[in-house]
């Protein structure tokens, strides 16, 4: 659901230097 998508996006942003 949306929650999973947000989690993935946040993870991606965090991975960005």
C-alpha cells in the first residue's frame, strides 16, 4: 500500500549523499 511506497522513497532519499 501507500505506506510501503513512502518507506521505499524515504529509503532512497536517505541513500542519497
